[in-house]
C-alpha cells in the first residue's frame, strides 16, 4: 500500500510532464528538422543560381574549360556540395565536378529533390530577354512565357550527412535533457510524496493498533506532518471510543447487580409468604418432598398437620380485609411460638396453613396439633378497641411409605381437616392410614 | 524623328476625286468605317504606336472608327464587322491571321501588319487570295552601311552573321559594300545549329565592326547578351536594328521608332480607306538613330548627336 500510494503520487506528477515534454520534443524536432532542410535547400538554390549566372556566357561560348572551372569552384566553395554540373538546354552534360549519387533525370523546370542521402537542386539558366523589342516579339511568344531563353541547367547536389548529424545531435541532446529533467522531477516528486506517505504510514499503524484494541495508542505529532489534523481527529476518535467503553462497562456492572438483587428478591418472595413470613406453598412443598424422601430412605416417621381458620370469611366480611390480614398474621405468630425449630410452617393459600413435623409419629403429631389448637383458641387481638377471638380446625396425617406423592399425603391430611370441620370445628382429627 | 512627307499627300488630284466617289455611299448611309487596331500587348511600344496612329487618324476630316485592343480581346459582331484589321506587333499579326482562318465572321477581312520584322511577316502571311500587307521595321541594308561610314569612318571591315532569315540580304550587301569600298567579313550559321559561337568568333577575329541584321536564329533572347559581351570584350562595336539593343549594350542602332512605324501605318491605312485596296508591303521609309553612350565612348567612338546623324543620313539618301 505504501509503495502503491507513492507510485501513484509519482505518476500523477511525472506522467503529465512526460506527455507534455514528449509533445514539445517531437514538435520541436519536427519543426527544427524542417527548418534545417529548408535552410539547406535555400543554400543549394543560392549556389545553383550563382553557378547558373556565372555559367551563362561560357555556356553560350561553349567554353568547356570555363564551365569546368565554375563547377570545380562551386564545389570548393561549399563543403556540403558533393557534386555540381552544368547541362545544356537539350540536357547534355557540359561539365561535371564530383560524383552524383544517381544520374540526373530529364531536366525541365526548377526542382529540388532528396535522393537517398543527398539533396539535388536543379536551376534553369535563362538569358534575360530585351525589353520592348519588336524584333524579339515573335521569339518571345514562342519561348517560355517571356522568362528569357533557356540556355541550360545548373545542377548542384548537397550532402545531407551534416544535416543528419545535426539532427542526430539535436535528438540526443533533447533526449539527454529530457531524461535529466525527468530524473529531477522524479526525485522532487518522491520527496514531496514522502511528506504525504510518511504521515499516512504512521497514522495507518496507529489506526491498526487501535483496531486491535489498544485504545490508549495515540499518534505522534512529530510524525504526522501535513496530515496533523487527520491525526488529531483519529486521536479524538480513539479517546472517545475508550471513554464510551468504560461507561458501558460500568453500566453493565450496575445493571447486572440490580438484576441479581431483583432475582434474589424474587426468589425470596417465592419461598416466603409476604404477609405472614411463613414458608410459601412452593417452599413448603419442596421441604415436604425432601422430608418424604428422607423418611422413606431412613424409615424415620413424618407427620403433617393441615390447619384452616374457622369462619374466616365471616371475619373478612364483618371486619374488613385488613382485619382479616391482621388475624392471619396473629395466627402465624401464635403457631410459630408453639412449634419446634425443625418443624416447617407453610401458608398454602388464603386461610389454609400446613405444618410439617419431621421425626414425629402420629400420636405426637396429634399432641402438637392439640397444643396449637389451644394456643390459637387462647389468643386474641384488638381491632379498633374491640377484642377479637378466633379458632382453627386441624387435620393430622402420618406419612406412610407406600405413598408415592405429596398430593396424596396432603389429601389425607385435608380429609382429616374436613372431618374436624364437619365435627364442629376448633378440634383435631387424625387421618386414616392410606388404603 | 522623321518628318518625311506622307505618300498620301503626294497623291495626284484625280485620286482624291476617285476616293471621294468611293467614300460617298458610306457617308450617305451614315456609317463610319470600322477598323480594328489589334495590339501584341496593351502597353509598351505597342501602346505608344497605337496612340500615335489613333491621333493621326483623328486629324482626318473623314471619320474612321478605330477600335484598339490586344488582339485576343476582340469580339466580332455579325452586325458590324471591321473593314480592315491593323495589327501592331508580330504577335498580333500572327494571332489575327489565325483568327481570320478559324472564325467565319472574320474570314476575308484584310489585314495590315505594322511594327514587325519582315521575317516574322513572311513566316506567317497567308498566300492570296487573303489580303494582307505590311509596313516593316526592317531598314534597307545600304542605310546600315551608310550609317557606319558616317559614324565610324575608319572601320571598314564589316562583320556579319547570316542565318536563314537574313541570308537573302547577302547579294544586296555584297553589292552595297563594293560600291562603298567596304570589306565584308561574313559567316553563315547552318539552319538547325543553335551554336552560333564558332561563327561569331571567326567573324570577331577579323572584323572591326559587327553589323547585326534581323534574324531570329542569330539574334534572340538566348544569344543577344552574349554576342554583345563577346563583341565588347574584343573592342568591336555592334551596330544593330532595334532600340532595345542600345539598352542591352549595342553601341549604335538604326531603327524605326514606334511612332514612325505608326505614321507609316496610318498612311497605308488612309490609302486602303480611299482605294479599298492594300498597298504592297514596304520596308521602313523613316528611321531614327540611337547610341549607347558609355559603350560608344569606351570603344573610342565619338558619333555626335543621334538626331544630327539621322538627318545627315536622310539628306544623303534624298540626294541620291
């Protein structure tokens, strides 16, 4: 990634430069090459014209030595001229100096042509026509458009070698300059790119560490350079994340504690009857089942007393529910005072109570029930300045190991209670052994 | 410039009466004679000659409508065709001969050629029944010899190059030179040969003056400059036939000026309008003399005033 960003930044800086430089370079070379050829052509034309003017009279006089001297002089005067020649109007060679790269084609008008590695320039030699001469009128119209009579041609061939060398030199120079320039550009842009990539590297590492959970990691101000504001932002973000996580943890602990307390309270509520503080039906049932198992396993006796307040409905109706509740609380306190520590009292619902008596046989249980009946009948409570007495009926059952369930055990005690009620209330009845 | 009396004025009275009779029907019909004046070129010597000719014709009592244009630009109208075409210059003559051959409307229109050398006329002029005539620029050969004798009496060896146009002049020249006690150094250039230099060299080796006679094979745009240079290098003056040669470097020239040629053409035109017949071709009757002063002086010639020389020459001819 580091290399990727650097390369991209480099390309962003150098690629347009390469395109622009290339266009300029080729445009310049093309134009310059055209200028060079144009200059050489002008030079060739000038040489050929000069040769032509000088050759007029020797050509007329058929002075071969004179013509030869002229072409030799033309060659000596310019190193780039590799061959010079004079031709008659009929195209016959009158004098040749140097070597032509190829035999000249039929000569007609002025022309310049590039043959292989040479530039050939052909210039017609014309004699000036006399002006306003009625005697030359006919001759003029017959000859070439009033330009004067054609005497011959001057042909000059110039070497393009020097030109090509100039072109090559220019090309090499251009490429070298471009290369050096681009190298400098690359170095500069690498330096400039580093000012961006180095902070990015640093910030990337910090972000990665934060991502791994090191929320306390922070950027180094000295290394963030141009991206200082981004780094500050990332620091702030990490700090915020850390704070949020602490708060969250605290809140979770609080909620968990609350939940635990609620759970404990709920459990307590389920096992204790809120009004009387006695075991709830559920707690009593669990205890009773445990005791039934113990009794079965170890063969120890176990008894159960079912209790129901007499005429409780009448108390509720006559004195109101608060009084009913007060009676229930008083009744529970009375029972608690007369039972043993190991005995379990439970409120099974409404005015119905039960007492579990471990290690107690039927006879002892009846005695305990009788004690309870007397204590209840002897107790009283004041309601709005009025003494209120009440009584209860007791059904006693002794556990039999053939009994498979608590409900059967309870049902037998309940049946005994029913009999006590039926026999006139405020008494104790013992249940029969199971059939 | 010559002021020789026009042949027109020298006509006998009976001719005037005859001309009047011929002319009367035209006057009765209210028509002017239409004459085309066709030029080789719009300006230069042709324009100058045309102006002189037009001015001369305007002086006549008899009205002649003269349309002046370069020869290519005439548009013949079937309603009114020219009675005569006067051409100024060899090019105009050649062009108009061609047109009368090709354009039915112009067929049979007579042509009077002026301001052209005899050789150019003869090369193109059709055979009868085509009616053509001419006023040539060429001078009689005797006149050249007389001029040389007047202007440079000590030079008696006259060098002459003959080509196909000028070879016919040889007998007349030989005769005239004999009469005047002059020696001719002659060389002929073969008809097809373009290389005149060997002949020129042989002539310049012996002659002390070079007489140039109109000949397109020898004196043309391709040779003139070099003949003048070669002669000058040998200190031999060139006597030539066209004013243009003076500008090019000939020492002395005997020529017919455009105005002179125009006047001679005007005279022939008047003759045609009177007689409805073209006079026969004639050589120049009038002439001028011109020098190239620097060239003449450097060759040791002191010819005097050109006009004076021409006048002396004319007096000699008249006296003969």
